[in-house]
C-alpha cells in the first residue's frame, strides 16, 4: 500500500500489515499479531503493552514519554530526561553524570575504588578546590557556620584542612581515643575519650621547638604541675617560685642571679665554691661552725678588720701569729718588733 490514512473500525485484526506509513486515528482494541511479527517504520501511541513479549527495535530507536518494564531492559544506548527504577541498576561500563547527583538514599555507600577525587574538572584550579570536602547534615545544616565538616581551604599562609563543628579523634590499639580540637581562643586541646577533658598524654619522638624565642611554656594563669627532665639549660633568669633539687645535685656553669638581680637568700648545708663573692654582709647562724681549709685573705692589704670595737671576737686561737703593726690588749699596746 502507498499510504493508508483512515479511522479503522474497532475490530480490525490483521495477520501482517506491511506499509511504508500506517497512520490511524485510534484503535479501541489492541493490535494482536499473535505469534507473528509486527514490522512497521514507526509506532506512535499513548501506551504500548506487550504483556510478556519483547520489543526489538533493531538498529532503530524506541521513544516514549515514560517506559515501564517489569523485567530488565537491554540496549546499547538509553536516552531519557527522567527515569525511575524500582529494582537495582547495574552499569557495566562507565557512569558519567553531566549535571549534579543530588541525593543517594542508602544506609551505607560502598565504593570499590581506592581514591575519591573532589573538585575534579577538565581544568582544575586552587580556587575551584577551595571549600571542597565532607559535610555532615545536622539540624542546622547548611545555614549554621558550625555545621560538622572537613574541608580543604586555600589560605594566605598555605593550604590546609579545616574541621568545623567537631573534633578529630584518633583511636589507639587498646580502644581509647585521643581527641584533637581547638579551644575558644584558638588554642589546641588534646583530650581523652570524652573529648572534653584534657587528660591525654602527648609524646614526641623528636625535639620540641618553639616558633620563636618569645613563646612560653605555660602562662601566669595556666601553669604546668611538674617538669621532669634529664637536663635543663636556661639562658635567662628564673623569677618567683622555688627550685627543689631533692637528693640530686644542681650543676651550674654560670652565676646564680646577677649584680643587678641578686638572690635574696641562699640556704645550704654545704657550699663548695672556687670563689665566693659576697656583695654585702655574710651572716652565719648562731651555733653553726665555719670550717676553712684555705687562707682567709682580705680584699686589700691593711684596709679591713677582723671584728670591730662594737662587735669583738671573744677568743682567737692560733698556732702562731705574725704582726707587721701593733697589738692593743687591755689598754696596753705592743709594737713590733717585740
């Protein structure tokens, strides 16, 4: 037939219809080809129900406003504006989403690939990567600035990972956690399992160095309890407080205090010094004994006294005495030579 254009009667049943173009107004009953094939150039219909049979378009195209299948659909190319699958979807090749993948409703998302690449474009830049990361959708997400997130940020002093709304916890082999978080003033908090109290232990396998010589360890309001170390070397002064040595010895290669900042008092059971310089008075407690195993010499010849008229020594015991001047005793004066 060349062209058959007509509204056919509802009871049209055909074993085989072959034509270049078959256009009809409507069919009140379906076309039933039985076990035979129906070959046409194109089929346009509001709905096509094949029951339990297949539609084979060959190298042609099946176009429909919606396509519903109770079993699987096999095709080399499927193009659609929208789609919905009530069962599973298996993609044997590559899945390319040109647009946005807005929502995945699953309990757990398993990815066999070893790497997840964020901000991947044909021309990646640092500006495009700024802010990329993982976000946890809480009650205030995404309006709250405290939304829990782990993002990559571009900074003026270098690029960095930023955690917001939570802390970073590291699980040890025994099951306990060490939590790293930031305090309200930007301080670094190392916490124990509860993530609140700073009770975790911080260990270093190398030297702990400050960023500059103006950085302190502790402060006037937050002091460390005790310092344990094999050696301590100080280039400055120790102000306020006290140093308890215990049964160990304190080894110093420099002066204790200075001429401008003197120690108020030094209490010692034994003092062994190569040179002992006293800037003012040296007072020995009553009842104590001072033992000298070397000569006692004045700082200048003939300029200083031993005792005074108002503070005289009671007795002087000496194996011998050599006088280069005079000796006064009970009002009598003896002059050398005797």
